[in-house]
C-alpha cells in the first residue's frame, strides 16, 4: 500500500506541474524580488556551505532559485519531478545543470552534497512520508552539510481548483516549525536556525498572508 500511495502522490505532483509549468514560471518570475529576509538567509546559507561545495536545489521548478544560488558562488544544480518544469529551467538558465528525479529517491551518492535546499518543495509530501524524505536528505549530505527547508506555517492544506484554468489540482500542505524541527532532529540533523517571517500585509503575486518558516539544519560531523 505504501508504494502505491507514494506512486500516486508523486504522479499527481508530476502531472500538476507538467500541466501548469509555463504559467507558473511566468507568474512566479523573479521569486526573490522584494524578499530581503529570504535573500539574506540564502546568502548566509551560501557562505556557510562555501564556494567549493556542491549544492542541490531540490524541487527546483523553473530554476530561478537554483540560479540565485549559483550567483552566490555555489556549485548549484537543480532537481525536479516535472519534465515540463525542467524544460523551462534549462531554457531560462542554460548554463546550469538540471535533472529529473524524486526527493524520496535522490540520484546522488551518500555524503556527496555540501548543501541541499528544499524551498517550498516538501509541501506536497504526505505527513507520513516526511521521515523518509528527511532520511534521504540526511543520506546525501556530507558530514557538516547544510539543509535549508522553507514552507508556509499552518495546520491546514490548500487545494487550488483549476489553477490558471487548467483541470488539475494538488494538495499544498502547511506545517508547524516545531513539528518540522522535531522530524529533522529525529532524522539526525542538528538545528542551526529557525526563522519565521510574519505576514506583512503585502498582496503581491505569490505572497500568502500566512507566516513563512525557514528551518536550517546541519548534519553532524
């Protein structure tokens, strides 16, 4: 049953983003504009990882955050389930490396990454699969490697109907920082930083009026 459930949510996620990829990329173009806290966290993350470390942007979508990491001096690559999203990423950022794959079965050797970024990309993973996800992230990070996880704060899930008038839908899960921190600790990570940005009333594209959480952890060693 568990394998079937995994295939179902992965298939649903892939289908959703394959369908909306072009509209999504246009709507969320330059996603870090007007986000000074997010840029500061990514800059600090890049400084801690260091310029020689390989970093994977997991669930990279159209690749804009991958490109931001590369501009900060990191050896950054992107990974995503959606072939259509990857086509957009390769078209918009031809100098970067992108590959298709699942965060639950990463195509990286044990201990091969100095850093990993899950920028709002764990939000489609069912709660019961989060321990598997974090164990896989732990596996691919080298001792001393850094992981930064971003997500919206809450207890509910969103399920948009007909985004950009496409006949697809998907669960977008909000979570509590303390729950995510506990699960990451259970996977073996050490907490480095936990930041919550409160809503500021702005109503720009992609700006949800809920808190945004950023949990930064390190693999000991």
